[in-house]
């Protein structure tokens, strides 16, 4: 069903009072520090049929993405090679998510459930450095400056 199992509460074993105190201080420290999202870094080409999903954070690909490959992230997606597959950012509904690409040749791009297929891409965006974002509930493909 795609649900996460989080340990804590009744599921967390309580071995001693010192473990409880340590957990309490760790929780207090976590509350005082700003939350940072994590990023997954992929350095190898993403092949056809592969699917990469980032549960929490951004996805960074330093190589090309083949046709038939799928990149899915709750945050942003950065592709520093040619993008030929599918890229879906903000899959949890994050309308601030973006897709950054060095050479757009994708089959499909999507942000927060709004998508475009390759036939709908503007001709001037093909094989160019672009960013994909939502503006006024519209999926936009803009050149990177």
C-alpha cells in the first residue's frame, strides 16, 4: 500500500530509564534543529526499466536517464545528463517541487500530479537546459539561464 512503518511509541522497546532519558534529549535536540531533507545521489546512468523513488527529499542524477526509466521524488529532481525517461517530482502534492534538466528529451514530466507528455513540450525546450515548475496551477517548462 506504500505505507511506511515507523518505530516509536508502543513499538519502541524501553530497555532502561537511561535509554528513555537519552531518547528524550535526542527528541529535544531534533526539535531545536531545523529539519533538513535528504537527497539521493545517483552517479551511474539510469537504464530502461529502472525506477528510482526518493521517499523524502530530492533526487540528483549525475548521468543520463534512458527511455523507459522512471525517476520519482517527493522533492525536486535534478538531472545533469540527458533525460529521456519519465520524471515525477512533488509526488506527495508539493507544488513547490521542480525538475531541473540539462537536456530535456523526456517521455513524461510531472509535478504534484500535473503532467505533460513529450508531444506537449514546446519545440524550443527540446534537448535544452530547462526547469519544470508549476505557475498558477499550470505546468511550465522554462529555459535555465
